[in-house]
């Protein structure tokens, strides 16, 4: 096998900041920004190729995340989320070749902006009950689906989990284990769809050293930030992500 990664500097101008943003979002800090990684890289390569290149990078980031937060997760919440998220990846596998990537971008962006509008118009109260489980199931299926197609699973599942008002560390740990399982489930379907070719894997290896930098920076911040400020950063990340993805869909 010849080591033959992408050499175009335009690609790395988009890929390096995309991987760093993805690492920071994997730590929990700035959750939502990670959904920008594939759209940013799609400035230089196709969406399926960008998603394939990020697969090994995501695996390393996920392992770092669950190692950092191995004692900080909500087990009961994970047992509820995982089956629905995995169902979403199955739907993504079966429909991958039928959907245009910009349609998926638009769906994710619209979900994200609607959630933020709901939070702005109807702010949560201390006595407000948690969202219904059926809402959580639908959002988590959407998360698994959009994660499979464009690694953009954060905003939909965040829309269900954020109102549960977990502490920053518990929120981060739960999301770390959730997306570790979701991303691990995508390897066989990606190979089956022919996305894991040697050129993409070689390019992943070039980007791999950047993975710990973003994760470690985000973990350091997540353990020290005030809870209210933490969720404000998440909202900003989701707002920018939603606008970018909707723009990608209509443009």
C-alpha cells in the first residue's frame, strides 16, 4: 500500500480548524460546533469523503472523551438514548445513497433553530417537567441519522438532553459515551458503502495528531466553567451551526 493522502493545501486550510472544533465539541464545551466540521471540509471535498476522512479521527476523540469522563455519565439516560440512536444509523445506512447531503444539512439546521426559538420564546422554569420520552426518541433517531450522514448528530440529541439540566460534566460524559457507541456502529456500513478507501484513511492519519488538542482543551474548560455560562456557549454553538447548515441547504 502506498501512503497517498490528500496534499492540496486548500483542503487542510478547511480541515485543520474543522478537526480542532470537532475535538472541542467532543469534550462537551461548545457542543454543536462539531456539526460544522463536515460542512467546513466540504468546501474542499465532497460531503461523503469528508465524513469518511473524519471516521478514524472521531474514534480517537471518542476514546479520549470516554477516558476523561468515564465516571461522569447518566447510565439510565444512556440506556434510553442508545437504541433510538442506533435505529437512526440503520435508517441512515439504508437511505445514504438516496439523499442529497444538503437536504440532510437543512433538516439538521432547521431542527436546531426551531429548538433555540422554542427556548427563547418559552424559557424553561424550575418546575417545568422533562420533555416527553417520545420526543426524546424522535430527536435521538434524528441524531443517529444525521450523525451517520454528516457527523451532525449533536444538535438533535442536545435538544432533548439540554432541558434535563444535567451538570456540565455529567452532560459531557453522557454525550461522550452516546457518540462513542453511535460512531463505532458506523464503521461497517461505511465500509459497505465504499467510503473507507486508502486515500481517505491516509488523510485521516495526517489529521490524527490534532484530535487530542481539541479534546484536551475542551475537557479542561468543561471542568472549570459555570453551568449557566456552559449552556450559553452550547446555545451559541447550536445557533451558528443551525444557520450554517440551513444556508448550505438553500445555497
